[in-house]
């Protein structure tokens, strides 16, 4: 089980998913206008059930995953 945070310039979105048992479930999404082929910084912070993903320091996704992996 794991998390995926990604930006898709073709779909113009920034998303975070949980993958469990091979099944992907979207936890949060935001509009993201980024140029294809350009470099970006994605930061991810997980604290218990809280997940925070930031794209280039400006677009932020926040989600809670009550059923996800724990440390």
C-alpha cells in the first residue's frame, strides 16, 4: 500500500491517491496549469491520517485518509 502524488499538464490537475491492494483511489484534486516538459517541485507531508501535497510552493492539496497506511 502506498500514496501517489502527481501533476498532469495534459489534464491540468494535481492529485493525490492511495493505492491499496492494487486499487487506486483519489483522495484530493486541484486545478494546475503547468507547461508540459517543465520541471516542478512536489512536496509531500504525511502525519497520521493527514496528507499535504504542495506543487511549486503554491498549489496545495490536503486530504485525510482514515483507512490508509500508518507509521
